[in-house]
C-alpha cells in the first residue's frame, strides 16, 4: 500500500450514522485518521483528504461563503468532479446552512452543446445564486449560465483563494435541506429532490447498519459519480458517517480502464464496492489472464448491485471470471432505491449472493402474476431479489387504482418512511403526482413482493403493450444483445404508434458496421429473435456508436431514445423489414 494513503484501521470508536446532521458526523470523523483517497487513471495516488482536513477546509470555505453575503437556505450548484473540491464545497454548505446542488459531468466532452444545454436546464430548475466548477469545466458552466443573469459563476480555485471572513457558523439543522439531488431522468426530465438532514441521516443509518453491517476494518472503493445518489450518499456521505476510508477513481477513468477498480480493491484490501450492472459487465470484457493472476479480491465482502434492473447472467459471468482471483459469488448484494428515498429502500441479505425467482414469463406478461416456473414452462424469467425494506421503510405493491395487491402480483411499487422526500424543488404539481398526503411515494417502478423480498420488473412508463400483452423492454434489449456485435447497453426498446395508429415495438441498436449487407442481416436477426420469442413484429433502428441517449447516471433513457426515433423514423422501410422478420 502507498505510504501516504489514509489507513483502514484507526482507534476512533465506530459510530454508525447515529448523528442528527452531516456536519456533526464530520465533526466526529475528524477526530480519527481516516478519510478520502483520490487515484488517477493509472491507479496512482493523486491526493488525500483526511476527515480532519476536510472539516477544517470546509469550515474555512463556509466562512468565505457566509461572509460574501450568501443567505441561509440559498443554493450553490457545483459541477461534481470526483475530487476533493466537491467534498469541501458540499460540507462547507452543511456548516454554512446553504444547500448544495450536484451538477453532472459529461462523460463525452465532445458533445459540448448537449452538455451545456443539460447544465442550463438544471440551473433553471434549481435556481442557485452561485454555480461553481473546476477550472477545466468552467467554460461549460459559464456558457450554461450566460442566459441566467441571476447566477454568479466561479471556479473552485478562485473560491479557495477568496478571503475568509470572521463570521459565526450555524450548520444546517435536522429539519432543513441538506442538499438537492436531481433524479436520473430515465423517463422524464430530472426533478430536484429536496433531501433534509433528518432524511439523509435516517437513510444512512439504515444502510450502514442493516444494509451493510459496517464494521471496523471496512474500506470502500468507488468510481461512482458524486452527482448520482449512489455515488454521493453511498460513497461520500456513507464513509463519513461511519468513519471509513474510501478510495476513489474518476468515472471517466473507470469507463476507459474498469480493471483499475478491481486493482484498487485488491491492492488496498477494499471490502465494500458497488456498481450498476454495466460495471460488472465491463470488467470481465477487459480482463487479461495476467490481471486475474495478479488480483486478490478475497477482501471484497460486499459487491453491491443496484440502480437499475439486475441481470443475473452478468453477475454469473463476473463471478466465474473473478473466482480465480478470490471473488466470492455470495458477496453480491442486490438492493433497490431511488433519489426520492434519499438512496436505499430495500437491501438483500448479506453473504448469500443474489436470490432469484424463476417465473413463467408468459404468465407474468399475460396475467401480471409471478408464477413459479416448472419443467414444462416454455419461457422462464429470472428475477433477482432486491431484499426487504430498511428499518422504518414500508413497501406496498398497488394496482392502478391505488389498492394494495397480494404477494406475487405485479403492480406499482410504493414506499413510505423517514427518508422519503417531502417535495421536488419548486414543483408542487410534480410532487403531488407521486406523493400522497399520508407520505406514500409512487416510485414509478413495477414489481412484486414475496416473503423473501421485493422483485423489480421494470419502469411503468417503459412497459410495452402490444395487442394487450405486456412486454418488458429489457427482454427485447437482451435479445438484441445476444448478437455477437451488440454489446450490453447498445440496445434501447420502446413502443410507438405506427401510421395506422397501432402500437409497434422498436429496438434502437448501436451498430459498428457500415456494410449494407451486414446491417440488413443484423436487423433481420434481431427481428427474427423477437418474433420467435414474443410473436410480435418489431422495427430495428440501427444508429452509430455512442448515440443512444443516457441519463446523468449512465442508464439508458428510453424516453429520449423514443423521441429521437420519432424524429427520424421511415415507416416505409419498417413495414418491409417487419414482414421479412415475420416470415423468418
């Protein structure tokens, strides 16, 4: 281990998120020797930020902000690079009674116009008085704020160099907002979730106690972006409130070199690391034989998986590939959550690996009931168990009328508890759409319950209904991804009305070949597979690589893919290709 890296072990007695506010949690963590470690794309240690120093610098920054005239409760938007500057500004807001808003970083800086417009929309939605970015990203933020004259723009370096004022600090109280978290926007424009201090502390306590059973000797490792709820709550705030050291790599670096994540876990003896499914898919594809021999993943006790639908085959492939390196399948820990609940809603049981329900896929689609698959079942769906609710959380499955349904019946997932949001920022109508007066949140997701836990089946707005039959877009995307030249994440499925007003399934696929015959063969193969599996015709739309729209957290945005398809669709060719697929 690098001689300057912040340690795992320390003599500060472990406290597991039993604090009223984030500022008080950092006050306690600052008494120990742990903190944040930042690594570059080659796995070299760039910077360290002990919690002691984080507290000192955050309080100094808080005095600068308050001394500059910012008023309690005002918002500061921060482009959330995975580095010390964001952590300092975030906690400065906690000490100053201000409200930070994390803005995303574009993983593809070539699409400048799209990124600037995204930032502009988020600034309009959150109405900050100040927006801040690292110097290399400042031009994007300046362009985004140029049409919004009420927003001052500054770099993190300039703020750091500004004079510190002699002012009294009054940290945020439990009932006040701790931050605003934008939803990922997978089915609509992102909303700003107002997260109070009491809500985030309640959720963190459930996560680090029942969810993860954090213990002395734990160490976190993360590439997840700070602007996403899993990255912010799970791997910045979570380590602070439980005094753990955490090792970071940038999200962009992970996308280019995912094996570096595994090397950090191996070298620093990481015990807790999470990823959405795409991370567990990427790593085995980039592994070399010498990597497998060099890695030692025996310390990795919790390999969390969440953020979207969980594919069992991806986990099995990852486990098989890394078993020679000491990875244990039982380390997988599925969970379910969303920004509107701060982060976590349910967690599976630790040290058991992914639990799975094998159900009759046709019965699931036709009757909305999860019937256990038998030896004669024609099509089987393997649905991963996301576990039981965290302490204080309630989960109820409801029908379209809002009435609870029985176990194994698919319906709308609703949740209630102390970490559920109180509102979307300045959007009362949007809040009323999803939140009842007695505190039940309509998550927008579909699933079913058993005595063992919650099973997620998809987003309600993404559901494809053809001839009265329910089809999950993930099933169509999975069929497309079975083609040799189609990668996981290269397909997006949805439905649109055709010129005759009938609902038509569409699969948009990123294609890496320009050869006309190869393209025609790929489309026909996918259409044939869909027809054989579901008995429906679909239109396959082949698009260039890196053009499928993604949310800020990297998930497919089927809503945006659908809009883009409708702008360019040529139904003349659609009819011909679908007929050929039907005859195949």
